[in-house]
């Protein structure tokens, strides 16, 4: 995950159907990680 948002990586993944709430082997999802580390540039991509 990029600390600056990474729209060039995030947007195509979401457009292809990636689930921002899918947890990894540690139980952490991209959405929860973005909020936990206060990465609001990334979190804005997950706003519904």
C-alpha cells in the first residue's frame, strides 16, 4: 500500500472488482489498514 494513495494502482483494482474489505492472512483489509494508519489519501478511494 502506498502512503500517498496510489490512485494508479488502487483505481484499476477497484474497477476490476477488488474487495477493499477482504482481509489478508493477518485479518487486515485495505480499508481498515488505511484508516488505522490515518492514510486518508488512500481511504478516500474506499468511501461509499
